[in-house]
């Protein structure tokens, strides 16, 4: 009888401990703002996402001149989709969100770009 009570208490304590732990979930830490290499606001390329769903994308063209593309953006699950009236093969239009580091990565042709929110750069 003593073994039955001690086993019951052991399993009850083990059960309470098991249900007290939460399953770790990845928190969505993505926030809009200025995305660039951690060299600061002057580094290129640079993607600025605004609250009103507009964006600005700065990059260096093939003549090493700074160019600006503007348009609108929308978020679909884990992606940022950019739309603009400018036909440009150098700007990625689909960016995948890396929630763990508050970064986005995009591809245009054979060029891969990864930009992080400069608010998190040290």
C-alpha cells in the first residue's frame, strides 16, 4: 500500500511538472523599418519599409550610381512582396523574412541579397 501511494505521488508530481513547461515557439520579431547591411544607413542596397505599405529601394546600378525605386509592399505569411511600376531586373520583388534575426533575403537572377533591420545592428 505504501508503494502505491508513493508511486501515485511521484506520477502526480511528474505530471504537474510536464504540463507546467510550455512548448517553445518562435516569436515573430519582424518589424518594419530600414533594412541594409549593418554598415549603417549609407550602405547599399537599402530597403525602407513604411507603415503605409510603401517602400523605397536604393541600390547601385551598373555605372555605380545610386538609384531609387519606389512602390508598395505587402506581407504574406513569411514573405514581403514588392510591387512597382518600374521594370527593373536588379531589384528582388520577393523577400523571405528571417524572423530570428529580423532580416530579409531576396534573389534577383543570380544575385542573392540579405538585409537586416539596422535598428538591431550594433
